[in-house]
């Protein structure tokens, strides 16, 4: 791999991403787990994430809202209750302050809705042309109730896959905005915090493992589960929840909805 270069495929969340993590980062950092969040001590769960997206504002959200909901969801997938977020802005010279204010207001609104507190942060400004407007990085902290242990090791033959809604909405909203496809009504991102829903689900006592199907979509997550467990997974295509907008864009551009990102599923 030493003679290779990084491609956009390495950021897709699919096989190249997993290979990059295993060959470079996991090999050197000796990471205890490759989950999106990790339990460190005293039932504390921590995650970190970087958020880059164009357009910065899109139907259903913006980079500010996305940075909070994505972080909240990564903590929540461990079964933990998210409490605190640290946030950093990397801002390109010339970026409109009005947009920065709008994004920051969105950050605070999303944090309040999720019941988390922004407790620290940082800003850096880079030369014009050295960034794509604005990037945001976050670290999320939550706490795991004593009775919860969600892991793929819990999965058994015969277990069911449950989705909490339609798939592919986020990617289609972004593609529609980028390509000016002018779909009516314009598809909206499903960008949302799932922490409250997760806690309700867990109380049923029937949840063994959770993942949010972001980069790489549902198929990538299920491929990882199959690899980790050694079990085969069967999906009935006619049962997949897909909106007409997602079907239309996938048909037009030759995309597979199972590989499209979600931000609230």
C-alpha cells in the first residue's frame, strides 16, 4: 500500500475505507475496537468525527446540524446517553460571517434538541483556497447505563434486521442540490439525532447491536457485520423502505440505494 495514493474511494465508508483503517491506523494505533464510538472507563463512551460537505446548506440541514446529529448518533449506537460535545471550526479565509453565524445557530439548536451541551471548542482560519469553505470536527462524550452492552458479538442466527425509516434520503438530498436536478418536491436529508429513539428501543430488551448507516449506507454496514460475525444476511428487496425521490434519482444516475448515506437511520 506504500506506493498507493489516497483516493475519494478511501472516504466512501466502504471496503477501501475499512482497508485503510486496518492497514494504516489500526496497525499503528492498536485500536481496541473499530466501532464509531468506544467505551474507555467508568462507562464513559467517546467518539470523534470530521464533517465536510458541499453544499454547506442543504434541504433538511446544514454542516452545523450534521456535525451535532452525527456525533450524537455515534455515541448513541453504543447504547450510551450523549451528554457533551467539543467542537472545532476550520474556516477558509473569505468565508461569510453571516454563514458562520447561521451554522453556529444551527449547531446550538441541534444540541438543544438532542439534550447535549457544547463544553469546549476551537477555531482555525486557513488561507483562501486551502479549504472548501468550512470544516467542522467534533468529539462527543456520553455515558453507558450499567445494563447495556451492544456489540456484534451478541448477534445470533435468526436475528432480524430492523430499520427505523426510509434509506438513502441524505445522499439523494445532497445529489439533488449539487446537480440542480430540480426534483419537486426537493428531497430532504434525514439528518436527525437518534438518542431518544435508541433509549426507547433499548428498553424493549430485544436490541443486540446498533449502527447508523451513514457513509456506505446499509449495505456497507451489513457487509461489516457479516465479516465480523461470519453469518450470512438475507435482505428482501421488496421490503426495503425507499421513497419515490430516492428511487427516481437512483434510476436516473444508476445508484444503488443500499449504498447511499443516511444521517437519521
